[in-house]
């Protein structure tokens, strides 16, 4: 398996839960057609004419761009629309969007391609075919105008929402041409614009979904209201793997509003009432017995011991190797060793999991926020027993996704309930406590790093041993590669690791699984892997007596893009110039999701140990930048999400269940924690990288390295709330 | 029957007076701009004003509310309140789920302190945003204070 293939595997593997699709990017590209029965799909495009499959144009020039991915805050709705609109030659002021319904994609042989929205791939994995869709539509509009004017199509130009004929000065708006254009065959392989000709791509345009997010009008799945709708509150066995043993329905059936008390699958029970508050109130009073099963034995202490054993285990899967690291380390005069660790983490989307479902005869309809419309369709069909072609999935804005809404558990629950109450829509809402205790947590890992330094202080050998849980082993064991989960090596595989110039290198993973469900948490394994490597590199620089930036520069000599973005962050931060008194800096870099990132943190730590993160400079090279303001927003947001994990967040396990229950016991970063974040966009062009996640990886190590500079303390176990930063 | 004044409109609602104001707004009145995030007054997604005071509605029994309730829907008829305009100008929202609460908290802060310092903002703006829009919220609040929204 070559480097490129491994990277493709990784890019795909990190996406999220798959039920239907598992195609490599190349496969997706081939699968995407530019033709499909093109009837308008939603009320947003009603009255318009589809021109190809990606664009619907109305007589008033309203241009509806179809979006197959999901908007969860990351701005992909606007970014994808920019890509299509630029090739279309659209008037941006007329552009609006609609989701492609998953059932339409399914019925049209997945003409709109991958719906999965994860792994920071919404744009980078669909950029070519959505631009092709815009270009095809523009070509059709030009052909329609040419036919009307009796001129050659090559003399006509679609631009800013109209086709013009320079020689005659004739002009027709797209709204006037759409009906004729929509009847033409959809051309294939239309030439795309060169980056220098872009007029909409690369512009810091306002998002298309902001106004409704400032006045309460934005509708999330939790806001869905349907005639006759009932509300459900659910309790799943708090012990992972446990089952529902029984419940005393009559105890609550007389409570206000209660209509039903029903099992949900084999591990949960729900109260269904006229309002959710009534359902929740009754559920809290419902006597329930659980069959906790063997999972009840699991706890954080046992897990830590299991992982610690893996750090020195003789067998481990190799993710990156050069030379003979074990041999060199065994004979080295000077070695450095450190052990790090990172805990389970709940995604804690602010909108708790929820889904509305209605069974009507042999038809099923669901209303849901999902990161994977295709998988939701499949899961809903499977749970209901209804054939795929009788299922409708209505996608809504997501009140946060971060990987959690790639899973279909909450949709299945809603469908299983709706099956028992035919003819009535049932909205299932998880309480925050339910959400906190039934996540797909970021996997717990530990990492032991050992390096040999030569006499000149250069790294002669490095062994990185990760021990911990595998996401794929839990979610998709059939996708392990001979038992190996390559996604655990995010940031460490040859294509991403910056320090491949180290002559003797071994990076391996001892899989040590637990009873806790794990999944793709924004940034996935880059989060902890970058902490391990970038903090340890910082340790080595200190042992070698070298400046952390200079030390990295020498080691990144063969990784020019890593080096360039590191330099960009260092330059903006003023590395090399003295920071203000009492302020200390840390630096790091990472490559993930197809992009290169680096950060410099400035912190102060009082003698008593009070940490203040004062300033972050975060540089990113995502290749091409579709919307600079939105990329900046993702850098800011990614840093903040990573800062929660750095400072506060941690899920622990006792008696087979998660101890934390709400935002009081699972703290996250807030305004007062947030430093000044300066984003440095350093795009080189030439490739399309992700932006929704990459910066997370550099948030924690930059701060941890700055804490060392301030205190002399190496904090190797997250989160910092458990650490004592006091210093002399 | 519970009497409730929301956004200048009087309601008489047949609901258990122990029901939190949040759920009455969302379920009985169908005003879903105010969000459920935690139910324990930690996250602030449910923030509204009661007689001008910033209030987390998820833990406030509706029967105890005697003042005038202002929600995001009542802030302005056309999204033109200076804080809303600042949110738009600075492209604050990402997923947007917390932003009704953030905006209501910011309006209350600016009503009390028209020129808030960073420390004032840290103290008043304790609402959780998981997307990480805090920096833009801070900039937007300062822009309103500076009359530049």
C-alpha cells in the first residue's frame, strides 16, 4: 500500500459512520453523474427549472444550488454554493440553496455523490464534480441563448447571472433561459476555470445562513412541529452493552399528558406524552430495571492499566517505519522517554440528539439533523422494515455535529418508537444527561515516546508507541486492515508526518479496546497524536538545548509545506523577539485532513498556577481557500474546541457507565477562556485541504509547550484541570 | 391557567405551573428560537429577559414568572436590533444553535453597560458555544458599544 493510497484510506476512514457507502475518493468521483431525473426536489426550488442536477433557476433569476452535504456550522453550505456559482457564472445575490433529499440521491443511483459530512471533506472531496455541475449548467444556458440568437455557442458567455453576446450586445438573464436550457443534454467534462479567473471562489462572502441564526427563525430538527405530534423522552441502559430488563408502566401512566410507555429496542425505554416536559418528568418517575451485563465491570482505573500494559507490549501494528529505531535506541548513549495520555471525550453538541419519525402504513418519514443523509436513510429503513424507496428523510440544520451526528443511533430509536405508534409523528429528544452518557466518545489512548539524541543533539531515533482504543474496531471492524486500524495513526503516517527525515523511526499502535463506544470526534486522532509528538519534540529540543522553532526547522527540512506553515505562524507571532514580561511562548505544527497547520501560543502562569492563554497565532495552508472569512472562522472555532479538551473536558467510567452527566461536570471552554486568536491564511494553491478540523490538532500542544516555557513543567496527561501548574 | 406576557403579547396558558418557562415558550407557544441545551442553567441556550433581566429559562417555573418576557423573536421585527446587526456584520454564527441565547445575553449586558470592558464581557457572557464563536461575539459586542455595528 503506497503512501497515496494510505492517505486516501485515511481521509475516507475518518469520516464517520457509514451504512451505505464506503468508496474511496476516486470511486466517488466516478460515481457522480451530472444527469438525473431533474424534477425540483423541495419547496425551495418549486417553480424553477433544473439545469443539470446541481442548479435550479427560477423565472425571477433565483438560483437554487443543491447541496448534498450537511451544514453543521462549518460553512460548507456557503462554500459549496460558491464553487458551483463561480463556474455557473451566477449572480451571487440571487443564490440560495436546498438540500438534496437522501431518498432522491438513492433513487438516482447516488447522482449527487457522497452525503457524508465528516473528516473535513465536504468541500475537498466534492469540489471537482460540483464545479463541473456549475460549468455544465452555464454551458447549457449559453447554448440556449446561442440557439435563440442563431449564433455560435462559443460566442456567448454566461457571467453574473446572464448570457451575453459581445458582437451584438444581446443579453438574456438566466431566468429567461432556464426553461430552454433545462431541455438540453447535460455536457460532460466541461473545462473548469483557472484559479486566476475565479470571481466567487476565494471571496470572503457572508454566509447564506446567518440572518435566520440571529433572529430565532433557523429551524433545527429539535424545533420540528407537525400536526398530531407526540413527544418522547428516552432512557437507555446507563451501562454500556446493558439491556432493558423491565419497567413499571402503570406507575406513570396516569401522569399528565402521558400517552405511552414503550420499550425502544432491547436497551431503552421511552415515555411518550403530549409535551416533552411531561414525557421527561414521567420518565424520571418510571421504575426501570436493567440487565447491566458484563460491561458493568468496566472502569477508568482498569482501562488505564490495560492501556499502560500496551505501551510495552511486544506486538503492535506499524504505521510508520524507517531504519532500525529499536536497535539504535537499545545502543544509544543518550535517550529521552516520556508517557502521555488523553481521555474519552463526549462531542457535546449543544443541540442534544433528537429525531422525529412517522410511520404511515408502509411509509416512513423522518425529520433529523444528520451528518450522513445516505446512512440515515438506510438506518431508518432498516429499523422500520420499510423498503428504502418508501422512506423520506428531511434534513435540517445541525446544532453542532463534530462527528457525533454521523451515527444513526438516535434515528433508529425514533423509528422504533414511531413503529409502535403508527400514524402519529413522534419527536424523540435526548436530555443532556442522556446525551452525555451515550456518546461515541473520542477514544482513550496513552503514548510512550522514546528518542535517541546524537552528540550534536539531533534526533537519531524515535519510537512512538500508542496504546488505546480503535474507532474502527468498534464502529466498523470489517474495515480493519488485517486487524490494524490505520486511522489511529492520523498525523503520523508518512504522508502526514513532518519528521520523516529522522533516520530511525518506528510508530506503532497496540490496540487496547474497552466497553465504551468510541467514534469520530472533531479532529479525531490528530488531537492526541499531535499532543504526543509535538510536546515530545519540544522536550527533545529542551534536552538538546535548542530553540523549539530552530529544532523543528532542522527536522522538517524534507517537509517544505510543514516548514512553511510553521514559519508563517512563527513570523506572525514574532518568535525570536522577546515576549512581554511574564509571557511565554510555545509552538507546534501538524498535517491532517489534507491541510498544514501550525500555532504559537502565548501564556502566563502565576506562581500559584493560574493559567492565562493570552494569544494564539494559528497558521493554515489548506491549498485553495474557498471563503477566507469562513476559513478564519473554522480556525477560531477549531482552536476553541481543542481548548475545551485541553483545559477541562474528560469522561470517566465507573461501574460501566460514564460518570459525567451535564455541563457542570463536563466543563467546556467559555468566553473567559478564549484568547485573542490571530489566523494566518497561508494558502499555496495546488490542492484542496480541509478546514473544519485541522487546527484543533495544534491547539493543545502549542499551549502545553508554552506552559513548559513558563513553569518548567511538562503536563503529559489531559485535561489541565487535573494538573498543578504552580511553580517556583 | 398561567398568565404570561411574551414579547408584548398576553397569553393564558393551560399548563402545569411547575413547567420551566423554556418549555412553555417552545411547546405551548411554539416559539422555538429559545433553545434547550442542558436543563440545568449551565449553557445559556435558553437565555431570555424577564423584566429586562437576563434569565435562563430552563430552570424557571412558568408559574413564578410575573414580569414581561422578551425572547429572541421579540427583539426586533426585522432582525435590525444593533446586536443582531453586529452579529451579521461580524458573521458570528456557525451552527447557530446557541446564538439566540448569546444575543439575548449580549443585549442585557449592553443595556446595563453600554461600554463593556473585556472583563465585563467575560463575566456576563458565560453561555456555551461549542463551535467556538467567542472571539467574534466579543468583537461584535465591542462594535455595538462603539456604535460601529
